């Protein structure tokens, strides 16, 4: 192997990392635009926020549905990855659970327009709900189990039931500026504490 071959091998992973980072920045920009303007926001707004041309977006995401699916999956993945990190860095498992539920509420509340899109007849969206459950229910379960194992919370609630309850608290949050689902979710998490 000569020096130019070794240089090319080192450059390839670096290019892949850069491409992955650029795609994540694009997804973050799209998510921010969706929060501000809904999922029907012009693609040019997303391109401007990401600092890329329209061609870059269409190269990665040929259709709006492709972009919406990618943003949704990206946000689900970020929420899922936060659980173990919070468990490792928080002072208690209960604190980690509370922080993670706050992130989950943010995710649910900021999906402007996504719920209606997900209920459309576009087959690109068919697997997203299952992806959401497959990725997030185990994370919530792990946080609940850790907090129950330390005796901080009661052990008779399932991750799915808790997530569904939090989801119900988030309904209508965008239509009433005086309604704060984060506050109610925090009350719910505080209510899980074991009686001492």
C-alpha cells in the first residue's frame, strides 16, 4: 500500500463524518422550521436556515415526505439517546426520568402539523408510529425501572402508560398559551414518588 492509498483511506471516513454532520445540521434546521412554521413550510426556508442550496436538500430528501420522515426519526433518535445519557449523568434515576419526560414533552409539543401528516394516506408515514414506540418505550422503561429499583418511585406503572398519559397532557398545548404541559408532566412525575 502506498502513501496515497493510506491518505485516501483516512479521507473517506472523514468525508463520511462530514456528510453525516451536514445531514444532521439539515435535519435540525428542518425541525426548527417545522416548529416555527409547520411541516408545510417552504423548503427554501429550511435551506436558508441550514445555509445550503435547495439542491442539497433535494439530493438528500427527494420529496417532502422523505424530509418529514427523516426529521421525525432524527428527533425520536435524539430523545432515545438522551435517556441512557441522563441516567448516567443525573444525581438520581428519578431526576433522570423527570428530565427525560421534559424532553419527551418538548418533542410532542413541537411536532406542529406532524400529527395530521402522519394520519394522511401517504404510505411513507406508515411505520413511524411503530418506530416511535420501538425506540422510546424501552428507554422510558429503563428509566422507570432504575427509579423503582432505588425505591424512589412506585413500580406499578408501565412505560407505555406513562408515555400515553404524558402524550394526553400535551394535547392542545399549541392552541392555549396559558396551558403548560411541561408543568403538568412534572406534577405527574412527582406523583410517581413512593410513599415514605
